[in-house]
C-alpha cells in the first residue's frame, strides 16, 4: 500500500476537474473539439484528473447509429487524435466516454488515458432501460463482475501508444499515492452501486460520467444519492453530465458536481448557454482517510470486503505542497436548486436554443390564441431571449472558455480578450440565425424581434378580447405580430366539398325511411354536423397557415438577409441575382420553426384535431399539465416582465370556477356563458369585476359544452393531473386506479362518482389514443408524459368498452356501497 505510506509523509493535495459538454449525436468533429477544450481548461487549472460525460465522443443520443460499425470506428479515431497530442494527456488522467466492441459485444465504456497511453477500458454494468432510456437495445451490460481481461487495441491506436493490449472490465487504477474507480450514470441509481464496493476496497476517488436528462426534480435526486454515498462511505466523488439537446426530445441538464465526504465543493449550472463548462476543486485526500477511519462500522465492512482487481500506474496523483500554494483548498458550497417554475422556463428554453442553432433555422413561429397554452410557449421563447441577452452582457471572466471560441471575432472584427469569448460566440450564433453580420443585441426584446414571429388567426367567432390579449403579450415579449383572417379560406374549403356532404334531397329521402325523424331533428343533426366539420377545418387551416407564415415571414421582414449557412462568421454571400438552386438550398433553413402549444391533458384525452395547430416542429409544453402551465404563467408574469400572463390566467381561472360551480361532479359549464366570463375578465381586472358573482351563479343554469374535456369526463384540471400521474407513474389500469382514488378522493367524491370519472377517463383515453401517433416531438419534462414515440409505449388501438376491467370496478363499487351502508346502520 505504497499510496498510504506516501500520505503519511506529506499532505495529499490534488486538483480534480469534471465538466458538462454540449455534445451532439454523430457530430464527431464538434464533440472532439469540446472534449479537447475541456481537457485544456482542466490543465490550465492544474487538474490531475478530468472526467467527461457518458458516450461523449459519439454523443449519447446516437440510438440506432450505435448499430453501425462506423460509429465505433469514428470514436476510436477521435481517441487517436486525443492521444496523438502529446501535451493533451500529459500529466493528467483523462476519463472519456465512448462505445467499444470487445469480443463482438458492444459496451458503453469509459476509456482512461494518461501520458499518451490507455490505462483501462471500463464497461458499464447496469444499463438504463426504463423511462426514456433504451441502452439495452444498443449495448450489453458487463456481467462478469469485478474482473479484468485483455483487450486488443485497434491498429490505429497501437501505432500511437505502442500498446497492443490494455485491461478491460470493472476494476480500479492504483496510482503511487491513491486509487481511482469509475461508475457510469445508471449505476449510481442502483441499490448496490459500484462506488460503495470500490470505496470499501480502497478507492478514494470515484468518477461518474453520466448522460442524465432533465426532468423536474431529478437534479435533487442525483445530489441526494451522491451525498448519501460519500457521507456513509467517504471519498471524493466527481459527476459529469452532457448538456443540451443532442438531437432528440431530451435535454441533458449538465449540473456537474464535486462532492467529498458528503460536502459539496463545486456545482455547475443546470441550464446554460455554454458549450463547455468545467468545474475544478482542490482537495487534500488525507481528509478522505481521516473521515473513513473515524467510522468504526465502515472499517469492519472494509476489512471484510474482497479486493478489486486493479491496474498499477507508477505516477503520483497528488502534488507537493509548494505546488498548491496558488490553489487553496476548495470550501464547501451551498446547493443551488431551481424551483419547478424555473425548471419549466429554463429547461425548454435551452433545448429550443440548441434545436434552433443546430437546425440552422431562422427563428420561431407561434400562433397566439390569447389563451394559456400558446402564451406559455411564447413565454418560454421570451425567457430564452432573456437568457441569451444575459449571457452576452454578464461578466464572463471565469466562464471557463478558451480555444474553442478563439476563432470568434470581436464586435469590431478584431481578436478579443478571453473574458469576452463566450459573449462573442453567442453573438456570432445569433448573427448566423438572423442572417445579420452586424447584429449586436441591446435588449431581450431586440433579440425577440429578430427571431420570434407570432400572429392571431381571426375567424368570425374570434373574441376581440383574445386578440387584444395576444397582441399585448407579443408587445411585452418584443415579438413580431400580425393578424390573419382565415374566414374566407374556411368558407372556400367547405364550399369546395359541399357536394360530398348531406343535401336537402338526402335528408328528405332519409326521413321517408325513418318516420321517427322529424324535419327539426334533421335540421338539428345537420347543423351539428356542419358545426363540427367547420371546427375541424378551422383547426387544420391553422396548421397550414402556421407553416405558410413560418416560410414567408422572414422574407417580408428581411428580404436581403440571406447568408451562407455554412459560414461560421455570418459572412454574406455574393450579391446579385440568385439561381433557382441557390434559392432552394437556402429556403429550408430560412424557414422558422413552428412551435406547438398542446399540453399534456389535451394530448392524453385526445382533446385536439389531428393535424391541427397541435402539429408543429417541436412542442416545449407537451409534457405539462394544465395546472402546471398556469402555475408557470403566474411565475413568468410576476418574475419575467409579462403582466399580460396574469390576465390570461385570471380569465382562465374565472371560467374554471364557473364550470366547477355549474356542476361540482362534472365540472361543466355552458359554452356561451364561458365566453361571457372570458370577455368580462379580459376587459377588466378581476378585483374590479362586479359581475363575477352573477356570472358564476348563471353558470349553474346550463351545461351544454360537450367539447370541453371536463364536460365529458367530469374532471377538473387538478383531478386530471392526479389521474394522469396514476396512469403512468403509479402504473394503474382502470381497476387499480379506482381503488387508489377511493382513498385519495375519499372526502371529495362519492364512490359512485369516482367510478364514473375513472370509466369516462379510460373511455376517452382509449378512443383517442390513436391521435398520439401524430403528436409533435415534445420536450420530455415530466415522468407522466404520454409521448408514445419512446416513453409511453402503449398501443394506439383499443377497445374503449374495457369490458373486463369495468366489471371489476362494478364489483368493487358494490362492495364499497355495502360497506358504507353497514357503517351507517
């Protein structure tokens, strides 16, 4: 135990580094540049160990590209480039994530390098195969336990390192003065995580390279597990993570962290515009030994623990004390955790920023309705503009960026100081998006005016109050706003297909066959049919108009602003007439991204028209319930300078109150009355609306709004949120949901009402589940998302009668009735 003897003679000071990188699936060039940059920053801070995210070389989200041999080949080529640079891995252990094939089996691995050599290849043992993860589809978990075997390196690596074989498996790296072990992402969440075994075997440093995506509250859980592991077992724990949208529905939220003996020494940002963020901490590893030896029970378990295989490296991980005078030991830090409303705002905003710049589109388009959902989507764009402006104005002298952005030009075109590099990089990205090589943002609204376009699509039934509200919100954000009249288009579509539908002759013929049908019945049925048809046509016209606006709006506002998308500096292309091929090559990237505004409740119960305005390029709020949307709007209205949002929420709350009072059991309300409440609360503040009591009282007199989902299912927004969570997070079918709700809603509803609500929900869910196959890709924010593409893997064709399940509910309901009868006797 040479490392123990060394530390008896002197303190064991060292500096370690972890990072969050904005990697992109299959972007080997960009990924390699970001990896190299993080290593350089770690070395500048005198770190002896650099930890990177999971599968950082290829990008975590390659998915079925992992089946391709090219993906592994190019990963090895990237490692070769790192090892070729003699200075890059000199005197620093680089822990890099990449896919590796060993004995014709593909593994998710960590590759540890030092001084141009590979020390160890460590495969992941516990794969993430739940929720949004499908690692078992592409990789095999290492099942041989703590074992090391020989791995024969590819020739391209042998030629660089001079090594023919390295050790492959789960073990440790024993240096001259300490031991290092690894675990990867999901292994932290397992009951018997490797960090415990490795720590008991003597590893003082644990590195966890992760690819963990954002969901609400997930960061707190990660930190709890790391703190718990290092509190009961001691040790220095480093956690790295990917950051950003790497090509799919997930946003990897960074938040790298360094913890020692249960104390947080460094914490990275959860939502950041930086492509590279490096954290360092300077520590004395003797503190780990002192902490562990003070816990007698841990000492007993460590004495019983089996040794783990290791690779010996004659290299000192720790520095002499005189080399640490410029790097004082890191002090503990207080944890920074965002509120749920902040997570809703910041996470999707960062995801949309990555999507925008990587898709090379011109900006965003949102059709505003004046209601909560489209307002929420627009608010997230506003928050993105605020974050971008803050990034371009805050002090970035310690941002941890260097050579990655050194090709960026200053505002005047000259090379700039390192403290302004990230600011210049963000401005450069905005210039590419705006097609304006001179653009310098002066405010968040200035940014919004360049990348955000909205409109209000008016029909004869549109509320002037909603139009006014949509315009006010656009002005608060700084977005471009216009009004489009769709009425003539809707009329033309209906007229074109008039001969397909029912005619007067058909109605008379049908009445002769069925004497019970009166002329009034026929007229009412025909009116209902045409009303429903018009609503669907109107909804689908919104989608067509949205994409048309997304294509044409940039041309009108900036007809000369077409620049070469392949340029990194926003240099304009040659002036003069364009050929058709040039126009075609630029047209798709010049379009706007159409943003969706369908919330989780609407998607789950199918409360939308297929291929209507819910169809878009991406949807930032698709995993949010109506309740969460309104909570977010209240926060954004107060904290983010958009007071119109408070007016929108107040109006929606008033309608909800009217519906609830109309029928507490079904939460329904007359549609005309709801519109009156909407109009009243839109025109005047809630506090001064003298008609409130009268309107709410009238709400109980009519309940004829069959198109509102609560009218059909009898669920308030809060009820629906409860049912949605039980369905997916608690994995409840109709019968088990009924039994749980008997307890949850015991004082709220009768058992008969609960049975009716459960049955109504599952009938509507089964009838409309097929609509999910057309839904827009949604930011994965909550664990009860109904996205059937990868998360909520259920069929889309159901028998909505649920015959067997509903009979089970009926039997249980009869038992509940009998119990209550006996209690009251």
